[in-house]
């Protein structure tokens, strides 16, 4: 399974270590941390902060131990994908980045 079209801050709170989270292998997140209703009413695209986006995805590795697919959805660019790579690519799931 994958989580799609939502920024990690909108779903990370429900990742409580329950067995169902082992079935999630991928995320394709929105760049903006705004809610869907805020985005629907926005007059300009909120691209968020790529570095923060990368850190948010790195934090997911602690909670989604089967995570092995990362992607971008609404508002993401190559900068967001680079930030994910910089934060996550050298770090196996379930291990500390330090």
C-alpha cells in the first residue's frame, strides 16, 4: 500500500506502530503542509520547503519500517525529490540517521 497526495504532517500522528503500518511501502506526498481545503482556496501554489520536506520523510522511516518507495505529488519538484534523497537514501528503514 501507499499513502498519496497528502503532506506527512497530516498522517504521521496516526502511525502508532500498529501492525497495519507494516503494509505501507510507499508515500507520494504533497509539497505543501496546508490542508486540502486551504490548498483548494489558495490563489497561488504553496511549494513548501524542500529541506523540511526531506526531514519529514526521514522521520517517517522510524514509523514505517517497510517504507521503500518515495515520490512527490502536488507541488513537488526536483528539489523536493533531492531533499528526500539527501535525508533518506543512505538510511535503511528503522535505523537512526545519526
